[in-house]
């Protein structure tokens, strides 16, 4: 009634066992690597200045005054007066 279970190389532990093992590693390994990469990204990414949002540095009024003086838009006396005014605050 039942024939012998003889299907050749596919089920006798030959290439079927090899490809089955590779398939199982891919099915478990790829999702596991994705989860590890996601966790590493979420918890171990470098943070600049302790915050998540990175903003460009804002210039202080004294920095702007120094740049204005460096460009030659204002003279030395005006620069010194404005610098003193800013530092008194």
C-alpha cells in the first residue's frame, strides 16, 4: 500500500540538509542582525553636546561685533565702546 520513502538526494541528508541549514540561518540570522542594528542605532549613536537635535552654533553679540570690527566696518574706538557695553550686561 505504501511505497518506500526513497526520494533521492533531496531528503537523505545530502544537499537538502546543507541548503536547509543555510536557509534556517538566513531566516533567523537576518532578522536578528536587523534588531541588533536597530538597537545599536537607537541607543549608541553619537550625540553632539548632549542633545538629540543638532543645531548650528549661534553667534553671540560679542562674536558679531568682533567680525564687524575685523571686516573694517567700524573703527577701534567704536569697537571698544560697544565691547565694554556688551561686557557690562
